[in-house]
C-alpha cells in the first residue's frame, strides 16, 4: 500500500457523526448495533493492521485505485475485523469473499450480522 493510500484510509476513518451515504471513492459501514465500544481494524493482504478506528457511528473505506476500472477492495487487498472493547473479533470479512466497492453501504446490524444495504 502506498503512503497516499494509507493516508487516505486513515482520513476516511475520521467520519465522526452524521455520515451521509457513501461518497465517490468510498464505501460506508454503519454501526446499527447500539454498541459504542466497537472498533474496525482494516488489515492488509499480509494480515498487518492498516487502520484502527472507532465504529461509532460509521467508517468509510477508501476504494480509490488509479489502476483499476472498478473501484473496489478485492482479493489481495486484505480484510477487516470489527472488534469489541476486549479485542474479541465480533465480525470479520475478507475482501476475497466479497469485494467492498465504491458507493457500497454496509451495516453491522447485530453483533456478527454484516449486511450489504446498497451495492453498485
């Protein structure tokens, strides 16, 4: 991951409150669990943490790639985990299983329930 992508990923994590639907170049994960102790950890393809941010109320994934026609996080880009305050993984998703693409809206509806609301 380039320094620009790392900075963009961290900046995307700064969405604090009242996050609108996903913007160009981003996908949105909202926390609808009622829990404010959840964190999202985005991991690179080797399993190393890239981003660690509160998931209250939402998190934006940076899906911008200059060398891809479809703007998605896909196989080889890594995965993400949602963890509780004790560090226990409550949901995990590998981009190999299903990409996270620009304008996608995902929701953590219940602990362990990851739902795609809007997919483009």
